[in-house]
């Protein structure tokens, strides 16, 4: 190839590259900025306010970088294309998510021993602050543990059972401990879908398996409620959002409603202060974040009264989002259920221990999944 031909080839390549970059910039500014990403379930950066002070301190350039990243045209499609390309290259781990067998997405797990030990200590502090109270930990293993037969043959995930054993051994003897690992595994082998394929949560059926096992563990009577079922189709969950691919299977979500139980559901939260008669928020049914149909998401405090529960007891559930889809069962069993989420409940009314004493709580149930227990740093709210 002659020097002239090489020069022409280089000019063409540079020109195409510059046209491509210029086109993307023009397209970015022509498009209306998005305020929220359904895929990422978060608010997107908007164009930063300019001032000489912000420019000097770097705040403007930082904000501009975030804005350009969030408002990139076809960002979701480009991320999906990248993921599909990686899958074609047989890369089974993307953004902390394994592409497992039968369409399962499985979130990688690595124990944070220091955080686990801190959270165990906080639960023990609560037990010490509330002597004689009925306190239980319902610890839910994640799909990567229950469905480990779906993992790729080559993987580096850690065994959650070691974390589960660490928690069980570290808890004060006054705290009852139950983990439905075997029950969930057995149900999955029998054909029950206990976890979503594309989401980190368990299904309503998986929650029922664990609830029944937990009630048996506590010595409670079998739940006798009669439920109607509503199905929501087209669900793609949080793990799909981490590693979106055109090959993911959309799923169906089940909403169980006790036919004979009238509910009063009171939200006490800075972002929501109202009373309804249902455990479901229909505004999420047509959104990507369909799991938030359960109670509308996570709030600091939700108080639920049932007029036809099997037991007249006051139950406090300290929880993460796994508890949300299990509420149809708990509210059919117990007449008064209060949910506190330590991520948002920061002593708005009372310390947790004071709440237990002053509200005449009969049972305290901590309902957390292992991955949450492994990473969350809000358990410290239990120590006061």
C-alpha cells in the first residue's frame, strides 16, 4: 500500500470516528433528558448548574461527566449489546452476576466476615435490651446457595452455608434461629420456583415454603387461609438490570390475597403517610420494578391490622425487602403486624427496644436474606 493510500485510509478512519462522536454529542443534546431509568431503577443525573465556583472546585466537571454517562443515547441498548457479546465469548460472570443453567441469573457471594460479626452482635444487644421477649431470626439463603446446581461449572462464589453457620453459632441462646435452606432446596427439586430467574428476590411460592417451615419451627398451627391469586407477566428483575441480555426470559409474578381477611395498612414514612386496605400498590404493575407492587417498596414503618387473623398477637418484623412478598401469610396468621426497616427507621418514634416494650410486642421476628445480612450496616439501630 502506497503512502498516499495509507494517508487517505487514515483520514477516512479519523473522519468516521469524529463524525460518530459528533453525531452522538448532537443526538445527546437534541434528545430530551431522562429523569429516571427503569432499567437501573434510579434517578439520572441532570445537566449541572454552572458557576465559576463550581468550575474551580471541580463540581461542574464531575456533574457534567455523570450527566454525559447517564444521558448517553441508547445506553440500555448498548449495555445489552455488550452483555450479549460477552456471553457469546463464553464469559459467564458479568457485573457480579453468573449466567446459570436454565436461564437463572445468580448473584455472586463473598462473605464480609467483619460486617456479619457486627450484625450478630447487634442482634444480641437487642436480646439483652429486651430480656424475656420472644425473638427469632428467620434467615433466608439466596438463590446462588439454594439453586447452586444452576451455577456454571467454573465459578468462584463462596458457600453461604458457612455464613449461616457463623450466624447461628454467634447468636445469643435466647434468640431462636431458623434457616429454610433444605425446605427451599426440596421444593425447588419438586418443581416449585422458589426464586425468580432474573431477580435477587424469592418468589411468593418460595416465601410460602419458608413461612410454613418457620411456623412449624415456632410450634404454630398450620396456616388455613384461602387465597385468590393475581398474576403479573413480563417481569425482568434486578439481576437482569445488572447484566441485561436479549436472551432473558420474562417471568410471572404472583400476588396472593386472603379472601376472608380485611386489612388496614398504615404507612408512617417521610415519603408516604397514608392508610390503605391492601398489601399491593397497583401503580407498579406496568413498570419494570414490578417487585415494588408488594407494599409499594420499602418504608421505615408499616403497621398492618387484620380483622380475621388466626392469632390475636402483636408481631414486630424487622426486615429487608424479602419480607414484603411474605406479608400475605404473616397478616393471615397474626392480627397486628408492624414492619420496621432499619435502613429508613432511625428512631423516628422510639428506639427499637423501647418500641418493643411500649407497644406490647408479643413476637419479634427478624427476617433477612443472607446477602443483606452480609452487607448491611444499619443493624446498629438494634443496639439502643
